[in-house]
């Protein structure tokens, strides 16, 4: 059979990224409390394609994944990127894995335990050197400072989501759980799957006592990012699904800290 | 050319519904304030298929739509259903149109005007007789009565959506705007695109003064449905995107009022 | 503290379903090849609420789930429904669990193995008796018989999804894998995550040799449903994401087989 | 009332973007065939916020939009950005508008006319100078060259979407319709809402005669971008919803052409 993908291409046009997208796959991730956690990943795998090749070999991406059959640990992404570069004869390999991750939370008063889900992201790019971005989307409560200040009673509040993405130094290591804590401590209140009546009272009053604009949220997370010596780049986005509007309030900060690599 | 669709089928299996789904199309709808409103519909069109035909003729659904080129008024759905039955030789024709609809709202204190979007639904089925369901999804604020009762300050609240579907008598007519009002009057507060500082104070205090469980919302809407002599069937669903949880609270009531057709 | 939810309600309006919706939770399901499989469920839990109670107790739904902490086997749904009825003093309990499920597939020529994901659904309702619906959404290829018949070369084909839902007799048991096979054998071709060049040739020619309208798909699945003595109710829907249109072709059949309970 | 938003902020942290997101709004856009077209936009409006202000004034974004009440022409985006900068005292204003847009297509043989929907994007950023990105997502058919080459009959094909984004010179002007043509001429076939039997034959054979990898698609579009003297930056992405897999094939090229501003 003719290998059409390996034919030469006359258009003189290199392709930045080519590969497979939105592949669903069972994965295993490191869990600070339980060593490992089984979950389900949505995976993208891309390489660059020099101008002289007509196509990449899509099946090889899947073959590489299969070598880690049902045991795809997130810490193997760097190995996978090396294999991608080699087997697909590429200068650059890129892989994105997104997955739900569960953390046991303890309610503030009853101490009842329940599981909260956080959507996580692991993004690796390998050229000469490896570049890794770790991310997590943390749902929280925000209570509006302006509404609280003006109103004789109550204050509008709503579910929000804080998107954190970080790059960290090679000598460092960051748990997903640490990023979640940074986000939850920058909101009016964390969320819980299970709250009893005493807890609901505590959570309500705590949110009222910590009013936060969407601007406050991204700034408070960013201040924590600035203080953490492991982190040298971050992007923080917050979105409030406003309870008094049918649109969102949004804010974002992205920064490369100078003097660190 | 052979007409494969018209071939006979040996499997002796009638098909309930067959046709086109998720077709995007510009439509025009009746607007109580402005006579008509231009918007974009997502359209499903189905007919039944007797066991002896192998296939329906998909292109005819689009041809029927095209007769109303860029002037598809929602009140022509019954005509379209008649054409579908005839041209596709069916005993039953079914059409669903979903579309965003904009209503001008006035803020409570500043009287500022702004547009709110509501997702609407028009569902028609024609057998011997026509059956029409009118629907609208109304985003609102709900404030938790339990949180308010227990807490020394504040009360958690959130964006919710109320889904209303109704069947009404032939002699009646119901404006989308009437269903929206029924929903908004059954919540802690309506939503607005534009609220100035005085408005935000009023909306916050009004929500605090009208705490509503998801159960209260579906009951209050249902009480209005029971009182309206035009409506003989309704389904009311409410979903709160809880500000203290990462899941929703949900309630639903569906009823066929006896003694009315 | 006052128990607001247990207050009496004057509106005389019973609620069909009330509870928690879209709760994400790690679950374990039976796997024909590997005994069990870890995955992530999206869970709805509802009960009815008599007219005389103002509200249900939302936190109890989560407490019931938590008794199965990280070990929620899908075959415990009936136990959970009994607990829901009891602890929430309801006449009816309802639970829906949707989850991705992975099955190892073998490519037709190279015999290469890879994992395919299928979205599954387990829906239980307990009144006096238990009612269970098992479901799976199976992505497949369909190739258009009309396009093949008319065209001198090629035939348009596309990804489709077949939605199957069944109720089966108490003495029976049905594996998810069996429903998947019924769907895949009713399409032009199954899908695979990994296909080498020989496989791609085989899959292409096999699809060309088995052209299927969306009508053919739902009929062929339904014929299998009729023949299976364990199944007494089924709903089959097929949707083709047409490669020549920007809308879908759709067909559905729903049937309660007579003479079986 | 205290103006909390205008308070000074001690965190010394400037915010890149803050504003409103996912606001639905009726808009009017230029239409090459019909002068203007009514549609519905999803709108984001952001400004930067210097480190010394605590918050932006969210309601002003909506007030600015309202000045164009139900007559928001897409060519007024630059005016809106100037107003945003001024009224929110910002150095930078950013606005994104996404909307469905309908173009009448003529079937290749029957000459039947029907409407195709394309999702469009208009993204403006104003600092000292205005920066505009025009975008459109074009659904097409792609037929696999490898499958065609190897198979004795047929070739797998599927719906794909080509995402084009361009920046063009101030002296130039580009119609959405021109970008759509560039995309459709770079695929195996365009899509149509209405195809009669003769058309379906022509479209099937035409796709078979123009097999395209996802890599071919992004290269062919990019070649057209390179040749167009009005365009000085482009990003082209193509995604095939593979008919033989449950994942997508994907490719992308982004380039700033040298020597042009």
C-alpha cells in the first residue's frame, strides 16, 4: 500500500499542530490523601509537521497511549511526549489532559465529610525542553461587596468559578490540592456537597463576612501566586454567574514573574 | 434513478418519528410590545413512517421550510405541519422550534431599560387534531428561606431557571410575556441586564424579603397555572444553581387539569 | 433552630419530583471483561413531596450517597432508592446515573486493541415496585444507501449515535456490552480508537457494503429488541451527524412489548 | 451611598481584563447579498483596571450597549470600544461578538436554494490603535485520501469544521462571505441545507474526487491567506469529527505575514 501520509508536500507550509483531539480515556492521577485516584481524561495529542511531509500518522498517537493501557498516570506525560517526538519524527510534541478530580471536604460545623469535584488540566509541551502547565477550575461562592454595603438586609451572592493555570520551577512540585486551597481562600466561601443546618448557617455568615468582587478574587489569588517561590508564571480567571443578571462578571490576570525560570 | 426511500420494507416495524434535527434557521415571532421580533430558531421536524416504507424524504422537510424563506412566523407552524403530513404522506407530523426572545425590562428604581433574553419553545404535533405546547425558560434569583432563617446576617441566593410548558384551549391565546411574568412573580426576584446602584439595593432587599425554596417556586407557578382558565395542561420545573454547592436543587410538577379540553 | 422544610404548606400542591441534580461522583460499575470498572457518574436523586410538607431535606440525599463512599456500585441503586424513600418519607424515589464506560475493542485486521468510550445510563424508580431502565449511547458509522446507489464512486457517510434504553424482566440480566453489540451490528460499521492501515481499508469497505439509513438503524436495533425475551420495553433513537448537511437526520421507535412484564 | 468600586486598592495588582461575559443581545450585521441581517449575538466586553482602583463599573458596559438599542451594527464596535475606554477610564478596551449568520446557498445541480448557518466572530481591541479580528467557523465535508487510496470501494468521510480568524489592513475590507468561500474551496465539499437526489450524487462524487486530510485543509486555506494582500495575520484550525473514530483529527496553522502592517 502507498503511504500517502509520507508523501512530500509542495505547498511549503509547515503545520503548527496536528493530531487527535477529544479522546476519552481512563486515567490515574496522584492524590495527596489517597496516593492515587481513578478518573476519566479528555485528551488532545498534537505534534508539529514540517512543510515537506503531507500528513502525520494519526494511529501512532493512540498506539503510544495504549502502551499505558488503563494505567495512564499523569506523571507519565513527559515520557509520552518524548515518545511522540520520536515516533512521529517531530520537533515539538504537545499533550493536554483534562479530568474531574475528587477531594474530600469537611463541613465547617458538623464535620460531615463529602466529595467535591474539581475539573483539572495538565498541559505539556516538549521542544528542546519540557514546559508544563498545571490547572484547576474551582467553583466557589462570591458575595457582592457593593450589594452588601448598600442593602439594609442581605447581599446578592452566586456560584463562581476560578480558573488557575501555573508553571512551576523544576525543583518544585505543586499538588492540585494546594491550588484548590489558594482559590477557596480567595473567595467569599468554598462550596461543599454536604452541609447540615449548622454548616449552612456558618457558610452563609462567613460569605457575608467576606464580600468579594470578581476583581478581588483574581487579585487575592494572584497575591498568593506572587508569594509562592515555586510558581514563575500564572493565569487566573474568575467568572461570577451573577444571581441578579443573566450574564457573568469576569476578570483575569496573567503574569510571568521576572527573575525566575 | 431508483427511489430507494420508497422501497417496501420487510421488517414490519413502524417508525414513531423520523426527520431532520438541529437545523438552524432565521425566524420571526410575535412580540407583544413591537408586533414582531427577528431571532434565530433551532428546528426539529419529524413525521411517523408506516412499516411498509423504507425511508422518508429528508429534503422535503427543508423544501417546506423554504416556502417561508426568511419569513418563518411562529404562527405558521400549523400550516407547516399540514404540509408535512401531506407531502410526506404521514399520519402524524411534529415540529419543535426553540429560540432566544428578548423583552425590555425596566429597573425597579432608576427605571433604566435593558433587554433580557429568554429561551422559548414552540412544539406542535398534528394527528387528526393539532396539539401545541408553548414554553419558556425564565432565569430568576432564588434566596434560601432556611439559610435566611438560621443566619444572623445574609442568606445564600443564586441564579435559577424556571422551565414552563403549557397547553391552552383553542379559544385562548397566551403571550410568551405572560408566562415570563408568572415565573418572575414566583421567584425571589427577576433578573435584569442593567441595574444601577439604587436598583441593586432594591433587588437585593426584595429577594431577601421573598425567600423561596425550589419547591416554593414550582408550587407558586403551578397555583397561577391552576387559576388561568386558558391553560389545561402544564409542566413546571425549577433548577437552582446553588451558590453553596456544586450541584443543583430541582423540583417539578406536571398536571393535566380535569374537566377542560 | 426552626425546621422550615417540615413546616406545613397551604398551597395544596403535591410535587412530583424534588431533589439534587447534576452531582458528580466517583462510581464503580460491573464490567463483563474485568469484573469492575472505575468511572465518574453524574447523578440525579429525586423523591415526590406530598402537598402538606413545605420542603424536602436536600442534605439527606448526599448523606445517603456518602454511605457508599467511593464505592458506589451501580447495583446498589435499588438499596439507595429504598433508603431515599425511608429517610425522606416519600412514596416514590427516583435516581439517574450517567457515566462514561470503556470497552476494549479489537481492530478487524491487525487485531490491535484499544479502548472505546460509551456513555451509559442507569435509571431507577421505586414506588411499590422497582422500575429500572438501562441505557447506552453508541457512536457508529452510517453510510447512506441513497448516496451509494446514485453515485458512480463513493458514498457519503458520517458518525452517528444510537441511543438505546431498555426495561428487562426481573429474571433477566443484561450487560451493557450486549446492548453495545446490538447497536454496532445495526450500523454500517462500529467505531474504533485505533485502526491501522489494513483496518481502515476493511472498515471503509465494510461500511460501503452495509449502507444504512437512520430508519434502517432504528429498525434493525428494534428487531433485535423484539427477539430478546428478557426485554419488555425499549426506546431506540438514532441521530446521523450528516456529512453533507449541517443538521442531523433522526429516527426513533419506542415500544412496550405486549404479554410480558 | 459609598462608591466601593472607586475605592483605592492596596494589593498593587493591575487587572488585565474585567467586565461582562456571555451577554445575549440582538444585533444587526452587514450582509453582502441583503445589505443587513438580523441575528443574535453573544457578547463579552472587558477593560483593563489599573492597580489603584478596587473595581470597575459593570453597569456602564450595559449602558453603552443600550445606546445602540436593538440596532447594534457590527461596524459600530470601534465606536463602542472608544466609549468603553472613556467612560470606564481604561487604557484598553476589548469586545467580542459571536453570532450565527445565514447565507443562501445554491445546490450544484437542481439549483435549489437554501440557507446555511455559519458561526461568526468579531473581536476588537483598542489601546492606542484599534486591532480587529474577523472570524468564521465553516462546516464542510472531508473525505480521507488514505481510506480512498487503500479501499476497493468507498472512502470514509465526515463533517468537519474549519475555524478561520484574520487580521486585515486598514485599507482593506473583507466580507464574511469571502472567508466562507476560502474555507469551502479548501474542503472535499461544502455543506448545503437542501440537496435533491441529483445534487446528492454530485456532492458525493465531488467529495470523492477531492480527498483531503485535515492537514491538507489547513494548508489550502493558508495558501489562500498568503495570497490575499489584505490579510496580514491568520489562524486556521480544522477539526474532523471522524466517521470511523469517536475522537477528532485536528490541525492548525497561525502566521503573522512579514512586511505588512
